[in-house]
């Protein structure tokens, strides 16, 4: 194996019924993904999962659109990389949203129609999200709710406004000036608070799935371009234990033929 490799990623084939998303999927991403998978021979990247609170079940950290696509296409199993919040390999951060192709007046008026939501100009207490417009106006979104499930519903409704009427771009930047430079067509910049690992793991249990594209998981040692044959995931006649044994043999062959490389540095990919 080439590179400064330390510990290998844990890859498993898991029944979809034991995998649970913590966020709703993004139709702007999942629709074209479904069409690509219909024609594909390989799964390029596995989803990222962590053990859930229920034994034998997993929560999707990254890959909700792949999970949704597999489910929509009738797969009963999926390839996943298993990681843990308790390790040093997982950092939980946040995505903010740059919003384009929607008039800012329409954006605000539609958000104000959401039940239990108040939009206030300027800073205000109990902020659940904020919006910065290109002209510098700062708006606070407040929610008159008591539970995390209700809060997630409010935030899903907020994101749904510009998903249906505009285009959502994810950005890790906290600097509006950087956002405007990166997305010159953006009319608004929506910022969200940071979540904690237990918020992610508990979301499937209380039914309060997060909006798409907010939680950002940075996985150190992420397995990319695995290119596992989809035919092996479609074949659910093979017992699961045998399917995972075949996966281990397939991975071992990749290692022995030096087809696996570990990159210690941060990288940019241009073929996503």
C-alpha cells in the first residue's frame, strides 16, 4: 500500500433497514444521483455511519442522498464506512447556506408564513438561525417551540422555502464577504447553530430529522473512490455474513495489489 497509511477504514455491507438518516435528503442532489445510479456499475463512495443507540443499528453521518437513492431504487443493502464520534477521526461542524435564484423579499415573506416563526430585523435573543442579505441587512429567525423535534420541523420548513424557490449552496464560511465572492449570484446567506453528536444520533429516534446540508462531518481517513460493484449490493440472496466476507476479500486484494493510497494532506477533488 502506498502512502503514510496508519489504520484502515472499517467498511461493511449493512441492511438498509438498520440504517437511519439524521437529516432529510436534498432533492436537488438526490434526483440526479438516482438517475446516475440507474446506469452505474459501481458505488463510488460508501456512506458514513456511526453506531446508533440501538444495537445493530447505524445513523448516517454523511450520505443521506445516497441512502435515499438506494432506498428509492429498491436496494436492501448498502456499503458503509463505520466511524465513531468517540474516536479522533470524526469532527462535527456546520454547513451554512448561500441562497441564489430567489428574490430576497419573497424569501423573507415565505419564511414569515411558517407556523411558530418570527423574523426580526437585527440581533435578537433565542436565535435558531439568521439571514444576512447582500445589502448587509441582518435578520434573526426565532421559533416559538419547545422540543428538538419541533425545532427541526421549523428549520426544515425554512430550508424548504429556498429549496423549492431557489438554489441551495453549502458553505463552511462564517464570513459573508467570502460567501458573496464565492457565490456572486447569491441573494442571501443563511447561518445555523452548531449541533452536538448526540443531536445527530438522537434525531432518527424522536423523528426530528435535520434539514438537508446543515450538519458537516469531517472524517479523517475517509474512504473515497472505492468503486464497489453495485451487482454485489443488489444480490440479497447471499447471506449477509457471506457478503461481508466477500467484501473483506475484495478489500484485501485491493491492498495487496497496491490499489489503495492514503493521502495525509487535505485534497480537492474535481470529479464529484
